[in-house]
C-alpha cells in the first residue's frame, strides 16, 4: 500500500503520485484479485462502513469495521469476482476526507458506488457504497439499445404495436402466468412494474381501485405532496420542468395513470387479492383474486406486497365508539371538509394527516380540536427544502451537477448507523432559524420534539415512519389557537363527545382518527396467514432502540426491498424517493432469479419482532 505524506511523490520528477482514491482502489483491487481478505479489509478505517446494495451480497446490507468487511468478503469474494474498479470523475478532498465516484464489474453485473477515504496511516475507506445497476447480458433496452419500434419494409404477417399489446393483455392470467405478482398499484407498485417491464420480467400489478392513481384521488381534497418535486421523480420519466414544487393529490393521481400507460406497465384495476398460499415443492404461489367481481387464480413465482407502509390503517378501539351518535372514520377514509361546516370535529392525532385535515376543516368553517397524545416533530417546509434537501434535491443541486441519480446515491452512501450525526447539525440550524415559530407553538401548549437524539425528520421517518409534520401552514392555526388543542389519551366516547383520560370532555359531531398505520406485515397476515407474517417479522425500522423502533440494531430497513424469511415474498414501498431508488435493486433481484442467475443471499433478514 502506498504511504502518503506531506510531500508530493513523483516518478522521474514528472509523474505526480496518485490521489488517495486512485491509490486506495489500486491497493483494494490488487488485494481482491489475490483473494487476500486480510489485506483488503485492512484498507478500511478502524471505524468504517460498507453498504452493499445487492452487488456483493444479493441483499441490502451494511457491515461495519474491518472485521465486518472481512466477513462479507469471505462469504462472497470468489463468487462475485469483482474487478475493473475505476473513478468516473476526479476525486475531491475537503476537510480531510476524499470522496470519489467509481464503477466496477462483478461476475454477473456492473456496479457503481461512492467511497469516502480518510488518512489513517495511509488512505483508508471510511464509508464505502457498492450498488449493482445492471446484469450482464440482461441490459435494459435503452440508449443505444432502445427498440426500433417500427418494422421497415413490407410484411404480410405484420403485427402492429397495438395488436401485440392487446394479445399480451388477453393472454395474461389465461395462457401465461406472471413470474411476479405485485399486490398494490400505488407509486411503489407502478415504479416496480415499470422496472420489471424494462428488464423483460413477466409481471403484473394489481390494485383494488378503478384507475391507477385513485389511491391519491380518493384521499381528503387538501392532500398534496409535502416533499418537493426534485425528490419525487419516478424511474425513467421525470416530472416536467414546469411541474409544481408540491403536487396536489389529483395531479399526482393523473401522473401515475399516465405513467402506467406510457411505460406499458401490465396493470389490472378493480382487482382484489383475497388469499395466497405458497407451495414450497413447486416454488410458486397460488393467489386467489376477484377481478371485476369475477374469481380468478394466478400462479406467480414471486409475490411482492406493495401495499404501502402507510396503507394498513391503525384504527383504535375506544370504549363507547359503538354508542357515539356522530360520524367517525380513520384519516385514510376522510372525504374532505365540505360536509362539516359549522360542525364540532375532534381530530385524534398530531402528525401530517392530522394537521392537513385540521387545516382544511378550519378553512371550511368547522370548530376543530386536535388531540395530541404524544410529542410531535415539526419542521417548516421552506426551511426543510433549503437546509435539509437543498444540496441534494433542488434547482440549486442540479446547477451544481447533483442529478437525481447522484443525489440518491449520495443519500444511500451515508450508513444508517451514523446518518443521525449528519442530520443533527442541520436540524439545529432549522430550530434556530424558526425559533419564533417554535416558541409560539410551545406557548400554545403544543409538545414538540426533535427525535430521541435531535436528528429530526428523516431519522424519525426511517426509524418509525411517524411522529412528524412537515408544516405547510396548518401549524400556524394551532400556534394562533384557531385550531383548539387538547392533550392526553382518549379514554372513551359518549353519545356526543370524546372524553380524555383526565376527564376533559370534547363535544363532537365527527371524530377523525389520524392515528397512523401499522406494520406492512399486517397485509401478509390478511392475505396469507399470521404464521407467514410472524415468520417474516416486523417490516420497517432500523433497530435503533429509539421510540417505536426497538433493537437490536439491524443496519438496514427491516424486510424492505430484499429477501425475507418467507421464500419468494417481498415488500416494496416507502415514499416516492424510496420507490424510485430501491425499485431498481428489487427488480434486479427478481430479474436475476428469472434469468436463472445464482443469488445466494448474505445475511438473510433475522426476525426479532413480530410486528
């Protein structure tokens, strides 16, 4: 390994020494080629992290420190046979850290990644991201490989594009079976369907709604994306340059429907999966459906639950709910504010949906009370866009050469174990910038938090998927006391009110339960059985041992986008950013299996919690 010191080293006084990244990769590849695992792992800092997205492990996994690197290489090196590591642009050094983009090859595919190198008696990797982006011999038909479309010349047997599509649609589920069945046709299922289509994997996306995008259209009418447009692109087809920063729900729904059509995603609407079972001997699922009200049975090899981490409504069961004479529903069924002008409304919850619904009801003349049961993290949208997202997902980022694809990899390159260390200073800035706002919220009696360790929104989302609000204006109504605030647990309902544990009685014509959503393995329990749900275990969370994210440490999102303990059962979802980025790795895992490529999984997900 080359030793670097303060002096430039030259050969014949003309050739400068390689930069730390070039020197590190030369040493790393040499060690890998020699199958010298001790030397390769010794190129990692004492505290270091290697995050691999299927390139080496056929899994989403993070290993820590030289011992973890040695463990990963011992299990995978001979099979993966990595080679051809090269920088794709000059490395950059700042504050003692050299950052470098690179590409490489494996025995079956091509990868790319990002490394951060520090000087620890020579260049050592501090963080190392490896990702697989294509399989050799199974490249996507794009760029120079794009299909011709038209067949020039005369041909009496000509079949048009439309005729081919119609024949394919007619045969699907009758003469041909999907290799992959994706249950859930929201943004996650559609993004995965588009990926699988491009990879030539026979797949089918099903959804209970009449049209793609109805998952958004049917929500309360004030709903819009709280994430900015640069964060929310779907694969292959970005939003146009004139797309609004925060898209309203119906516009999102229309885009999803349009996207499904132009990306030729095989998609069945008005279709409900009612039961599924797995035949281990045959290696296939039997899935019973109701399509347009008619029974149908499919036999896919793989089953993907893309029903959304915000799809399994968590509806509390309070004493007295059966005697309450008004209306009550979960936030996912809230129709909007129009029918409630002049009504007394109690919204149980104090996170995103609760604030959105309270704001819209207040605008339409309802008498609204929010019930806060536990503290909430709030960050103002403009501040989040500037400080939290601006360097990665914004016009500013694009001007600095940070494309969506680069931003996704930069974000992915920060190991979850230390991500909070990068987030805490950002949220400290946000807290200082909007100090007056937070003072007014606390003066109104609202309980604020910044996460268990002050790391804010993203870590709360990754750890538990709840407990926050991106403020697009409704928090001012609480600060100004236009929306009333009550605090405590709900004890019971009477015929006309909600009663809290301290005896506070809140008159109500409508109760909205903005009480969040349960673990995605609840969908597996409903569709398959509880035994399979327990076999898979809890879905989502990192094992951070923080509120609602019990340990032990997992290192990655539990059971998301990767193999589970139930053979051929997968979970896919998350926000638009995650649906876009991680759909690639899930699609490649499925394509490899469809193509007959050996996919031994390193460190299959362990089960520590049932849900």
